[in-house]
C-alpha cells in the first residue's frame, strides 16, 4: 500500500510540473500571438508570390520569396519592440530599420540580375523586382497593415501572370 502512495505522489508531482509547463507555453503563445500571425501572414504571402516564380522556372522561388517577406516583417517587428522598450531613451525610429531592409534587398536583387553579353540581354530583373516587392509586403505585414500587404500581393501576382501573358503577346505581334 505504501508503494501505491509513493507512485501516486510521484505522478501528481510530474503532472503538476507538466501542467505548469503547459500553462507557461500557453502564456507565451497568447502574449505573442500577434507576432506569430504577422510572421505567418508575411511568409504565406511571400510563398504565394514565389509559387508563380517557381512555375515560371525562375531562380528565386517559394522559399526565397517566403523568407524575404517573413524576414522583412521580422525586422519591422523587432524595430517596433525596440521602440516600445526604449521609448524616451534617445531617438528610436522603427522606420530606420525598415528602410535598411530595402537597402539589403537591393543586394539580393542585384545578385539575381544577370547580364548576358552575347545577346545584349538582361535576365532576372522581374524576379529581383518581385523580391523587392516581397520585402515591402513583409514590411507592411510587420507594421500590421494586412489589407495593404494582401492587396500588394494580389497586384504582384497580376504583374507576374496577366501582364506576363500580355507582354508575351505584344512581343509576338511586334516581331
């Protein structure tokens, strides 16, 4: 009988520890739900743009666009958190970090643009521009401007798909 009470006591302690961990995790999630949603939406919108680039057999695809958009949102969220935590201490401006995201994406985009001397042709420009827009979408989501980000993603898909088709037809007619 004594062994039964010892086992019961051990199980009770284990369950209370496990319960405390679960409660702690619930608190973390509920306190940061807005951040999780922002990052997820930014990544999802970037991935959606990347799907089209993948279908078009371009270098940067779903993963690249998803990471760029989510990364941009992450930097905006960080800048907002820093601004809140250090309000009144010096001049903290969340827009500074957002502007640096744009500068950083320029380097990524430049790496995608390839000049082919033989044909005097530039390739990768649309994908680079798409990455730049993807970063803008991430910045919008990071600041919580979901409708702006969604509308920009829809317009980007329009450019990638419908305008590509129209451009292709114009090129065929002009030749």
